[in-house]
C-alpha cells in the first residue's frame, strides 16, 4: 500500500451504494480519495487522473462494467479493477475475471472490500516489479547469448540431483539440433559425441561425480548432417558444505578449426606467428621448453601490456589473482602432464591499470611424437561483462524468487517439455512436496493421470498459440483434489522464442465449493418451483415479482409479463380482498405462515377457479415478501365426480368400513346386489351382508396388525356367502384392502357375485361326465355295428329264402326285429355321445315339425292334445332331418309319459337374437340369431334334483322295463352335434318346457338338393369289395351277388391292391370299409383311382363320426353307408352310387 492516500474511481449509479463503499473502505483502514462516476464520459475523464484502483458496479442504466474494464485496459492496463455487485451470477463473475478484472465482491459482503483493495494494490506492485525484473533478465540473457554467438561458445548447466540440463542457443547451433524438438540431457550430449570419444566423456562425468571440481576435454561431435566437429568442453562443479554435487556449469566451444590448424602451425611457424599478429583475439603461445610467452596485439589492447611485458611464464602466473592462482596452475600442470589436448580455466587477471579482469583462458597442447608437451597455444577472453551480467541476472532471479515466495498463489516456470525450471513454495505445497522435489519433474509425476494430461495439453496450446490464457482447472495431488484459477503465458528467451510456460494459479477450491453450493441450492429451488404442479408467486411490496409456469396456466396467461408487476389482489375474487389484506398484515407482523384456506382466483378470461391458498413470509433483500402457493381444486372436484360415476357404474358391491367393520360408504352396486338402501347400510355392520359362521371367521380380514401408511391386500379371492335384504343367500368372492386415514385403519370391501360362475362350473362338470359316457359308447359302437350287420343281413336273407314256411319266417323275423332294436339302441348311444354320422341339410324347422306331426299325433295318443304355433318367418337351420325328427319324437314320448291322464303338448317355433348378457352364463353359446323350437307339456313336472340329471345317459325316473334312460340323452347329443343347445324349465306340478336353439343359416346359403328316389334293383357291374371283418364281408358278398353283381373280394387294402395289380380286372365301383389295418379306405380309394380314374366309391363304417372324419371321409362328394346295414340298404346304396352322374 502506498503511504499517500490512494486514488479511487467508483463507477456506481446509486449514491447510497457509493457511500456504503466509502464507509467499508474506511472501516477497513484504507486511506483514499475517491470520485464517483456513472457515465462513460465521466469515467474516461477520471482515468486521465491516473487512479490507483477502480471499483465498478456490474450493470448501470447508461454504462456497464464490461465497457469500463475495456476502457481501463486500453489506457492503464496495470490498474486493479474490482467488480462490486449485488446481483452478478457466478458465470458472469468468472467471465469478467477472465477478461482481466482483478477481483469481485458481493455488496452484502463489503467487509472484504478493504483487504481486497490492499491485496489488489500489492499484486499490482508485484506484477510491475516482476515485469521490470523479467525485462532486465531478458536484456542480460540477450547480451550473453550474443557474446556466446560471437565467440562460437555455448554454455550449459547440469543439475545432478534432478538430472535436468539447460543449453544455451549456441549449444543447439553447435550440435546442429532443433531447440523445439530436442530435450537437453546428458544422454542427448553423449549421443552427439563421436562413438570413440564417448568413453572419455563418461569417464569425465564419473570423476566429477566422484569429487573432481572441474574438467576440460576435447571431443569430436557428429552433427545430424554428418559433419564431424571438434569441441572443447570445460566444466566446473558447485558443491554444498558436505561436498555433495549440486550443480555443474560448463561451456562447449567449437575447436574444429583449431584442430585442423594445429598440424599447419607445426609445419609453418611463420605463418602461425603472422596469424597471431593478425588476429584480434588475446592469443598467446607458450613455449614449454623456454617458458617464454608470446602474445598477440589484441592481448596488449585488452590488458594494456606491451608485447614484451609478459614474455615469461612466471610473469603471467604472477598476474593471476592469488585466490585463483593455485587452481589455474594445477589445472595447467595437470593438462601438460596428462594426455589432454587442451587446457581451459576461468580466473581473474590483473590489468596494468590495477583492475582485475574476469577472463576465460583456454589453450591447446601440442605434443611431440612421444606425447610430451612442447607448446601451448591459447586465447584469453575477457568475460568481465558476462560475469557481471550473470551476477545481475542472479540478483534478478533471487528478487523474482522472493516475490514468488511471498504470495500464496502458485508461481512456476516450465520448459518446453513441461519440466519445472522454477516454482515458489506455494506451488510445491499444493502438491505436497518441497521445491527441490518438484524441480526437473513434469506434471505426470505430480498429479493424477487425467489432470496431468489436461495440464500439459494446456501448456502445449499456450506455447503453440503464443497467447496468455486464464481458466479454471481441477487437479488431484497426493489424493487431494483442488480447483485453481490459473493464468498461463508463454515464456520467451532473449530472441522472443517460446521456450516454456509461466503460470500463476490461485486455489479457489473453497470459494468454488461455496459458489457451487449456492448455485446448486438456487438451481434446485428454481427447478422445484418450475416443475411444481401448483401455482407459485411472490408478493413483494404489494407487487408480484415472480410466478412459475403453473401460475401462468392457472390464470390463463401465456407470458409472465401479463402477471409480473400486478397487485396480488387483482388475482383474487373481490369477496376475498379484505381477508387477504388482513392475512398479509399478520404475516408481516408475526413472520408466521397463514393457515391454508379455500378461495377463488379470477383468470384473465374472467372465469373463477377454486384454489387452496398457502402463504408464508420469506426474506427478500431486506424487503417484506410473501410466498404464495395456489392449488387448483378443479381437477379434484372432477376426480371426485368421476370416482362417484365409476363407483356407480360398477356392478360389483364396493364399500368401506372402519377397523371395527362399521360401514362408512357404499356404491350403487352394493344397493343393487344386496337390496339395501345407502341409508340402511351406512353405520351398520358389514357382517349384515356377509354373516359368516362365527367371530373367528368374521374377524379374519381385519385381524392382522396395522401397518400405517402402507395400503395392502389383507384378503383376496376368498369365497363367502352373502345375504340379501330378503334373506336369500348367494355365493360371493370377497377382496379386502387395508388403508389408513388420519392414522386410523380402514378397509375397502369388493364383493363380486359369482352365481353365474358357479353355474358355468356345474355345466362344465356335467359336460365332462357326458363326454366320458360318450367315449365309452362310441368305443363299443363299431363292434356292435359289425355284429348287427351280420345278424340283420343274415335274418333278411333267411326271410327271403324261407318262402311260405311259417316256422322259419317267424324265427327269422324275430331275429331281424331284435337286431333292429339293437341297432336303434346303438344309434341312441351314438346320438347322446354326439358321434352319430349325420347327413345335415339346410331345412326350415317348420317343415320338419309338420312332417313329424302326423307320427307324433299317433305316438302320444288321443288323450293328449297336440298344438303347434309355427312362425312363418323363422330362419333356416342346418340339421339332419331324420335325426331332428327323432329329437321331436323323444321329447313327445317323454311329455306323454309325464301326462298319464292326458294334457296338452305344444310345439312352437320362432326366431330370437341372443346377446352377450344371455350367453355370459353359457360359455359354449355364441351371440347371434337362433331358431327356437319349444316343446312344452302340462305334465307333472320335475324336481330340481331330477332336472339337474335329466340329460344324463341311463338316468330314468320310470320303473324297470319302462325306459332305457337314453331318450333325453339322445336329444341332447343330436342338438349339440348340430351346433345348437337345449334348455329346460320345469317345476313340480307346473309341467316341463324344452327349448332347442339352432343357429340360423345365412339366407344366401344354397340348400343341398334331396336325392331322387332310386329303384332297388340289381345290376351286372363289377364290384371290388374290401372289408377286414370276414362275417360282414360274407354278408355283403352274398347280398351283391344275389342282385347280379360281379364281386371281387379282398380282406384289406393291401390285398385289394395286389389283386388289382395282378389281375387288372374291370372295375365299376369300390365298396370299402373306412378303418382297416395298415391303410384306410380313403387311402385305398386314392390308390385305386390312380389306375381307374372313373371308378365310383362307396364307404362303409361302424365307427363314430369323428373317427370317420379323421380318415378323410364324410366330405360333400363322398358316398357313405353306416353300419349296421341290411342287404337291402347295401344294394340300394350301390345302385344309387352307380347311377349318380
């Protein structure tokens, strides 16, 4: 800080804020004179008075800090510029710091203003001193470099502790190496040496490490272009008090020319002497035999000696400084007595004017053939100015080092390879090491790998661009991560060549953390408010200063400008203005939140919206402000209404109870299912609806311990018995879910009426039982039919052969009658099991009823009156007319037996459409249009138990010998096989009604034409008969031959194919069984048609329909004869097939 008051320029448009700055500076002990400006013109005028510091606000109506900083840097680049603001963000602060601002402060933290101003002035002074020192250093280095260039002399420094090596520019030029791509090191130097000279060089290094203080040698180097040069290399060691090697300073001089001329000098002494006299160097020639020294004219000019003044060796030795004399003489004697080719030494030499000159003396030793030294020819250089410059340079370096070590910021210098050449204690402390431990190392050995990579990449970028950069960087050293505000600039040599990087880093870790915490907190608050579904606004000083997007949506606004700046009362309905003013006053006075209230706000379109208002006072930079949160209750009301609508539309009963089972609410489904009104159920016990069997069962769903806040299922899928208001019971599926309200347990009960499901389950069990019986019946049908074919066929042939013999005809007739009854019984078995081979056609139900009517009238007797009510508009159905007639006869017989004293039998037809409500309880029935044939009687009716088993096979209520129990089972099977279903209604004493539902066929369907009657007669065609049952085959053979047909018989399909292949007979028709071992009848027919394409085929089978279909028969164009058949039916069918076109 200067002793005189500092001169301040305060750029501030608010006089009060400027006074606060003056007050803060005086409290901080700063003596100053200030002037306040708030425009660019006044600011420029104030800068003309050369102020010491500028304090500037961030933003003003007619001026801003960025412009102020630009004007200052253009006029007074070193004057500190401190930003003082109350609203600047972190990003803006970092930006202006990067642009050159010295520091920034927030107005609510002016306690730091005094220290900040003093620190800025100190840093400014340090920077100025550093720049002056750097300039002096640059000039000194430039002078030294020029001197070395003129003398073809390069200097170098070796730091043994770190291995670092520094070369002057002359060294690079001497070795022919590129400074930008070459890393100076001992290994690089050895690689340049001639291979034969490397061992000698390594030996000199070892002697230096072992304790030698200096060495001097001549070496050959091989340049990259292949040129071989001689250099004279001389070095001197610097050691600590303990003798440890700290530093080695050396020079390398190109002596190629000298080496080349040594031979010429020996051959032509005269030319050499002329050359001595002609040169401007302080050249001398020592004859070791005579100890005479000859000097050149420049020697006299440099040291004020006449040519004969120093003609003797002792005279030269006497003029060496006493402190240097022994060292110089021992060095010379050592070079002469050894094998060295030259000698070199720095010492002080007395001029005739009494001034000690710093000289660099070097001489080349000429030896005879035996290696004995004869002469030494050398040159003495006055290096007084260079030494003085080096001392001055060292002083400057020490000053810079003191300045760097006096700051807490890290200050450092790196070479082009990233190795540290200089750093202060603060920089070493940042990485947890001493300065000596860091020097010579690069960042890869100090920081984490990724941080080191970024830092070194930044160094290269600065060196390549040649421009200074300021930025933040985060580095991890010794396990600790720190954030630095770092400025890096190129480090240049005397020629302006970039040789490294200068850096200054300030540890801003704690400041960054604090700033990050503030920013994260603000960001969290901002995002929270922006995404809140509730409307939020801030009332400050009676005006809205902030609102979130939800507030705009609630008010119907599209832009914040439509709301910001308004009086908050304008948002609310006038009815609430007085209450709102009172609440605002109380909150400001007590600093306590107001209780939540429901009020109405008025949207911009004039529509009023009910909201829940929550308000609380908040700090806002010294002003009174209130945070208001508005929750739109419109959707809540809509949701409640939708919930009420949904609950009312659900067919299940849904109710809620408390933990004791007391009903709290019910839906309309509960009233519909149980028959109670809402008023009757609310407040009653739930056990009124599901009484249960005892307290244990009742409490089951409610017995488990409470788990507050966790809705959970405490009873699901449980079957219980419900009781309606009328006392009737029915099955229910119960699900109970627990929830908590105001800390108390409550339960939601969902009760689903499963009566229909139970009925479906019962129907399914009945269908399974019918299926099992059907499988049994179908399994034996084939064998029965084969046996009955033989019995009925033989009985018919006996009757034809019996003539007029009454005894034979009677017995044969009895056999045929028994066979026909057995065939009928088998047919019934197949019918109820739905395995009858039907021949369906599209017919009108009225026609079938009419054709069967005459037979029914005779069947039911005279005491039962038959009534028909046939709808002429009834749709067509697809049934087997004969089988459907059997259905009507079975129902009529059943009705007759139920009316022993007579009654009325009604047959009615009509069309109906079954919807999903009707088919829901019958899973096998599909919605659609059906023809309904109703058969109703006025008989005794049935009990519920009988009705449940009415379609079971072999179930009968008639006495022994009066019924087989297959009549209604047959009806059921034929109806199901015809894709229909049957329903029965009956009650004891009220008669019985059967309703048969058959799907109506599309009107566009063409009915299958009825076959024309054929005359039963024989023929002369050839028949191939294939049947694996010998008895059946025999009956068929006799029947066909009796009618005149030529018959070839085969026992199976393979036998038939062998006959055809062997005999090639003429064939007109193939009569074959369907199911045979090895190959089916269908496969046989396809094989035969390969040889006889026009052959007719008639299939026979006693198997059930599904078996026949699986073997490829019963298609529309297939002729089929079902077993058992008679000779008559067989020959009739053969004739029919043969005559069919």
